[in-house]
C-alpha cells in the first residue's frame, strides 16, 4: 500500500476513535407495560414493579408505576427476567403466576417485552385472637392456615402459612388470594404441669394382663392438661372444621377460645437399649390432609431402657424416637390412639413388611451426605423415607408397608437418580417393586449421576405461546409423583425441564391445565395423544417443539 494511503487510513481511524459512542441495541432492550386491577381493569398507581434476572447473576431493579399504571425498565441485557409487583391492598404477585410458576419475560432481538399487561388481584386477609378458658390472650400459639385448591395435580387441602400469636394473642394473614381456607391453632397451657414419678414406681397390672401406667402423682392433678389442636370455629376434630371462603379484598375475622382437656402419658420400653445415653422423643399430630405438626409441651422421664412422655392430647398422635447413634434401631415411629395412659414396646414390630437394603453409587465410593431412600405407596399416595448410613445401609422401621406396588426414589442427593434395583422377597420392575407378603424384603439399589434435560418451545397456531402449563409425564402414569415435572412457558414460549432421570416420557402443553386434576390417569390419557414423546439419556438433552392444547 502507498505511504499516502497509509496516512489516510490512520487519519480515518483517529476520527472514528474521537466520535461519540452510540448506544448499542443490547443497551436499549426494555421491559414495559401496565399494571391493572384484575377485577375493575383500572390502572394501579404507585405500584412497585420489580425484575430479577433468572440466570442467578443478581441483576435486580424496581420502579413505581405512574398515574396511568405504566412501568418501564431500560438498558437491559438480553436474557430472562422474573417480573413481580406489589402495592397497598395487593399482595406481592408474579407475572401470570400459577401456584409456584410464573411467566418469565424474555428480552432480546425481535422479542416482544413491552406492552405487557400485569393484572393484580386485591389481597384478602384473615385475622383474629386466641384466648384461653379464662378469656385471657394466649401468647405464642401456633396458627396454621390451610387452603383448599389444586396442588401438584390434585385437589386437596394444603398448608399455606403459619404464624405465632403476639402478646395480645392476635394473629393476621394478609395478601391472600380468593378461595376456601381453614385455620388450626396449637398451643400449650402456660400453667400445665406433667411431672412424673420415677419409672419403676409407675407400673401397674391391668385386669387384661397388659402393662399400663398408674396415674402420675402430682402436686395438683388438675394441672395435667393440654389444649387439643383447635380448628375454626371451635372444633377439635378436623372433619368438623369450618371453611372460610374469601373473596378478593375481603377481610375476615376468626377468633379462637381454647379449652383444656386431661393429658395422657406414654411409656416407651426398649429392652436391651440404653436410652439413658440420649435420644429425642417427638410427638406429632396429623391435621387436615395428613399435615404433621409437632405438639408443644411434652416432658420426658428417662430410665435405662424406658422413656415416659407426658402431656399427650387425646386422639391420634404419632410418636417418634431417635435413639443414640450406633444402636441397632436408630429410629422408631408409631401411630397411637391416645385414650388412656399406656405403654409401648419399641422392639415389637408395628406390623407390615420390614424393608432394608444397601445403596451403592455407580462410579464413586462415597454417598451424598443426608441422602435418603424414598418409597412411594401407589395405593395411599404416601411416601416413606429412610436415611442412608455412611456405609450405604438403610431400613424402613415401623412404616406398616402392606402388600402392593411401590416406587423407589433418592432424595437429598442432587444429581443422582435410581438406576437399578434388585430385591430378595419382592418383584422388581424398573424403579418399582411389588410386595406380595409381609415377609422381610432386602433391596440392592444402585444410584447414578447424569440427569437429563428437556427444553423447547410451546406453540399456539405456529407462534410462541406464553403461560402454558408444560408437563413431563413418565411412561407409567402411576409412577412416583417425583418423576412428573412441570414448567410454565415464558414470554417467548420457551420452557426448561431440568434434572430429569433417564427414561421415556411424553411432554404435553396445556392452555388451562393449572385448574385440572392432571394427577389422575383418566385426565392424563386425554392429553397424551397431543404430546411429544422423548427418550432422555444419561446427561442427555432433548429439544422439542410442542403444540398447546
């Protein structure tokens, strides 16, 4: 190149470097829209709208809507953002939220991230006061709020929140969505005493020949009382609990008066075990759809091979015991119908099949800490868990497992899945096994690493569809619920189902699936014909396009 030409190029480069830098397309990506009242359709002013990047990089920002309800975020990097909003009288809500899922807003070239309409429902509330039999406030009572609705494809009653009463016995739940709610209160009389005598002085022979407990001698036996779990409005039986139906923005009041009842005592015997070396006793009660809550106020007296537990309320309770480490039976659990002082022998079987085994992790000699084996009962829908020891052993004790079909899973072990199962005393099919008798069963479970991933785009009339329910369905429709996975398609129609155990599945996209009992095989079968079949390999990734039904 001639020297004159070289000088010309140098001059041009210098001019370009001195010119002001123009904003790039990447710096001008925006998210904008309007926040409306979902009932009236009117714009909501002074509403705080927030975004947070879904990539975990910590990018967050907030703005307030103006008089026209509009909001705008500018100079965003390409990616996806979770959009949320809150204002006075409206609980915090995510954009197009269903259960724990939301539509993330995708930002980038040719992606529509403006003109969004964010509809907020006015928040309802329930509040009240808990008092005792003397009309004094009950401080520190646990108030549990349950909601009736869809959860994981089944219509059920599930715990939504819980709070503790203040010094005046008051509580409040705010920002509630419309629906049917139930309330339960658990507390302990401040004056109650469950003092025990030495264990060897308590044994008496009953007329039936069984061993029971003599009534505990106290300074004042009238103080040996408890408050049973009490439901709104005043029932102590969950079947008689009253529902509170909330409309958007409604404020409901639910007060409680707790009444004491005589407490019972349980003596737990474990011949051959030294319980004096430690171990914790747990007393729980199932309330409303088998949610288990710990009961307050129990006291224990410990002998060498016996433990006495006081302050037991009448009715169905669950007694758990964690014995000292290194013992042959590290844990124990028993359902008890408490109607009198009684004695239980920990070394006697609670009925059902005893299942034990060993877990081996392919490709490694160490197992994840805190890992546990899960057994899902297809008939009852209950999942039992047993911890895995350092040498890979596990045992289900007092689980009352009856003949039937069960699915195996691994929990508290990120990245692992059940790969192979072998059994002595049971029939095995894949990750499932079938019990035919109550004889002991021995399992050999091999777990592996290498979960797969399914991702894609949901389409409606050939265009990306936002807000659709994406459901991953295993080949066996009655499999362990943990094999079913869900997502909600984002604003660009994309979705991701991560941590999928290898196997054959069908992916479906449903427009109004959030209110459907999709856990029922009869409903799933109606959707499968319009789904996309996928075979997930270890560490595999499947990319699909699927039509929204």
